[in-house]
């Protein structure tokens, strides 16, 4: 099962413990996470299912560039990191 971790910034809004879930793609893994924590979905993806602009998703250390297609294959030992982008001056 893939390991999914979230940035501490999301913890300000809701609990985001590390979780291990199954799935063949990043999208399937995230859907499994959202099934366990439905409120998390709105912070990560928009109503079209695309990764929000202020969120970055990494698969095994590489940032996913295609925000609308989460079809990247996931291995059982994969790690998915969901980070909320920070900005400011």
C-alpha cells in the first residue's frame, strides 16, 4: 500500500495523519484517502477533480506536473506527498 503524507499546513484546518492506502494510480490512492477523510478532498482537488493551484503532489520525490490527470502509476512502496504551496513577500 502506498504511503500518503500531508504538509503540516493542512493540519491547521483538519487532521491529516499519514495513511497507507491501496490504488493503482495517484488518483485512486487519493480517492481512497478522501473516502476515509471526506473533508480533505476540498483542500486538495477542485470540483473537477484537478489538483488545486495552491497544492503540489509529489510521487516518490517527483512533482506531478499534470494537475488534471492523476493517472501516474503507484507501486506498493510508493510515497505520495501532498503539500500546500506557500506564497508571500
